[in-house]
């Protein structure tokens, strides 16, 4: 079994998720913000549109502490989770999930062995294009022919919108870092509250998917434009909005409506691409 230091992920990212941020709390029912729950609900409903009927096998690459693996397991799927962070693997195992340490760019999994493959986190923190394409190729390699492959990326302009909601753009340091991220996609300012990351444009994500052999893609704006309204309300009120509220229902409806209008993809926080592996995908 590999250790944390053996991954493509940079050490400050491992440290961030080990000591500075509890990813498991992001989608926890009692503590999650409405904005985070909107992301969770949308990924759940979009995956259910594409996944084969259970029972089926799913490889969850970079699955973190198991937020999605847990409901997939409850739905009747056999889920294998791979993540580079020991803390996440331990948290996933505590939920009864088959989880192991691993690197999205160098998977120790057989060719064409899963009925569906998820890559919902690794592209966030792979700052080199070659690494991102390699991770995508590994996802394709492990998928059976014509199996769905779901890939998430952070939208290039979401960092700018997030800082605007937080009123942080009045800070010279934040404004400078945000401007750099908008131009290059790279975020490398750990002292400003996040860790080393990469933010995609829509065209860039499509290009990387095509390079990896995934050219017929359905692309969704995961949270849609209502995400920013939820974040703004929660920041102003300092109270989490309920999933049963009219505000949440409206934001969810807006996200679904935005799926039919590709021009508004840039108004979301995350992009979700879903496609199918080619019949003759790459092999190790």
C-alpha cells in the first residue's frame, strides 16, 4: 500500500486535508451549508441519471472521506474508493466503504474492470496539465467499454465569485491572487484560506477530456447560478439555510434549468462532465 508521500499530490495539499480542513464536514447533514448541500444533491441526481442499474461496480477515485461512496453503497452498488489522504481513507473505512490509499495518476486497478468510474476530486489539485490528462486516462483505463465516467472540475470563475461574496476583493493580496487565478487557473496562495488548486475553463476541460479519449461529453454546471445567492444569504444571516426552504428549492430549480443553457455554465462553482469510455480505451 502506498503512503501519503508517494502520490502526485503536492505535500501541502495532503497537509491541508489532514490538519487544516475536515472534508467530511462539508456534506455532513447537520453542519453543511446550503451551498454545499446543493452541490451534493446535484451530483447525486446527475449521477443517478447516468449510472447503470445496481448492482454494479463503481471506482471512486479521489473519493475523499466517502460522502458519495456512502449513498452509492446504500443504493446497492459495490464501491471501491481511492484517495491520497490517510485521514480520508480512515474516515471512509469507518463508514464501511472499501477504501485504500492511492494516486489518481497511477492507479493499481485492473484494466476495464469497473461498470462506472468517478473522478470527482483529483482535477481540483493537479496543477500540471499532463497530470490531469494522465488521471483522466487512468479513469478511462479502469472503466469497462461504454461505462460512464464522471469528472468534476472547479470552474475558473468560481474563485472570483466566491471572493466577491466574501467581500474579500477589497484586500490587495486577495485581489492579486484572484486576478492571477482568473488568468492562469492556478491558485497557490495557501495563506489565504485554501490550498494549491486548479480552476478550469469550460473549453479547457473539454480539451483535456478529448485528449484523454473522452470527446462525447455532457457538461453540467453542478450548482448553477443559485449557488451564489445561497452563499450570500448565509453569509449575511450567519445561519445555514435548510434544504427544505424555498430558497434552496429555488436554487435547485435554477441549476436544473441552467443545464439546458450552456452559455450559463460559467455561473456555477463546479463543472461536472459525464461521458462514456470508448470501447477500446487505453490499457496499462
